[in-house]
């Protein structure tokens, strides 16, 4: 089982993208170092093992990376308020009209039309710790049949609170999570929550927008963005939450240049967050930074995992195998980023960039020697 786990880890860290590609690399130097050169398991065997490998074994390794970094004081909060934020978000890892398994989620496309079809998909929720120099991927949970994303996120959060009780102070999430049960779960654990507030007919949002017409906003401009901000506490127009909440609204204007050499154009976007954390604990400006940090899970985590780490590749269509490979990829991502940010000096980091360093690591992993029997005399 150890060899299998090693192979899976090598597969995702070398970003090969398929089990068959791994089979072709059985004479790599690194395999010899681990004593498995030339006798790597086949693609089918690896897939079968991934379907049976307990996800908790990979999660344990993720936890070890966290504790190692923590012990070496490598993890610093991104905000000046010394608060660690955990970003929780969902991701659809695969979708197909033809391939399905017994655990596939389903949805109807082109509903009630002659073209109506059933699509099969898998979705997972990931928890990411936002740190000063990088994002650490902590854990993931599959969304199961009959439940929605927030339900899976609550299960993930329950485990994170148990396994990483002091790792984070705040949970940051998108508009889907602005629900009373989620807020109550987070508060019951002694943490605070920040969620995007959408203004789609919610009484709370309507109240805030009404109040904003009577209150003077603060200007909290950055180098590139003009921000008009309202920060309102003790709002009671969301009684289901069971506690007064705070809402921060920011109108952000940025000058963007139109494509094809067009004139610069000012674009304004509205942001609103609903939160349980009081202003004395987290003032307006850092709250805006943390609120926007939710995008780091999109930009730094999901995008990179999918684009460069082949995280969405279905190595084996089985819900446990999908989760195990995803967790393995998270582990490889964390180890690589810890190496890049803490073992390579900053000038060299800038000169080489992550992708050239990754290419060097990959080359080292896959460096092939020609087996003796194939060498020319
Ligand atoms: Zn499936």
C-alpha cells in the first residue's frame, strides 16, 4: 500500500496527467531510490487501490505538512490583525453525459425541452488557509447524493474544527453560505464568519441599501481603486441568524483600459459582506482585504490545481478514488509551495518562477536511464 501511495503521489507531483503515462516512467532515478524501479504497479492496479485507499491516510499527511510549517513558524496570517482566515468553496471536478458511477450527482440540462439530457458530475468542497505568502490547502470533502454544497462544507468544517482547532479564527465563503445554520455552526465553535451578501431580494440586503442612502460612506482608497465603504453593525433584519450581524458594503471603482487600444474606462462594482465579527476585533479595511481574499481560493488554488496539476483529471471514475487523487494533489501542491517559498531564496524565486522550478522537479522525478538490457553493446 505504501508503494501505491508513493506512486500516486509521484503521479500528481510530476503532473503526468494519466496513469498510463506513469507506467512509461518505471526506470526513473527516483524510483530506484525508493527501491521500486522497474516494478511499478500498472494503471489498472493503481486505479483500484485509489478506490479503496482510506482518505484519512492522505488527510493525515496533509496535517503533518501543516504542523511542520507551523512548528517552523512559516505560517503567518495575511491580515495585520493576527487573524487566520479559512476560505471554504465548492468546485465541480468532473462532468459527463456518458460516464457515470453509482455516486454521481445528476442534473437536467435543457429542462422541459426536447433536448433535455441528464448530466453526471462530481463536486467537492475545499478548505484553504490564507497565509501571508501562500495558501495552504487543508482538506476537501465530496458532495454526496441528496445534499447540497453547504451540507458537504458543514461536514468538512466539523472535521477541520476537530483536526485544526486553533488553525483559523475566521471562515470566509461566498453568497451560498450566507445561511443561518452555517453561521450558527461557525459561531458555536467560537469562530467568526464572513460571507458574501447578495442583494437578491433579501430583507437584510434591502435594509442595508436603504441605510446607505442616509449614511455618509468612508473613502478607503487603494493605489488602483477608489472605494466608498459603509460599515453597519448590530443589524437585526436577519432574525434567523439568531444574532445581530454586521454588513460591510464597498463600491469599488477601477479605471480599466478597453481592449484594442480603446479609451480608459471607469468601472464600478459593488461588494457586500455579512459577518459576525465586530469592528473592534476586525476594522473595516482589513475586513475588505479578507473578504476579497476569498478569490485566492479561485485564483491560487482551484485555477492552479486544475490548469497545472491536472487535478480535475478522472484517473479512476470512483468517488473515493476522485477524492484520494484530489487530496494527493493538494498534498503535492503544499509540499511544492513550501519548498518554493521557504527553501528558495526570494531573488531566485522571482528569477525562476514557480513553473520553471516545477519543470526542474518534474525532470528530476522522471529522469530516465536506459535499462541495461536495452543499451547498445
Ligand atoms: Zn461518478
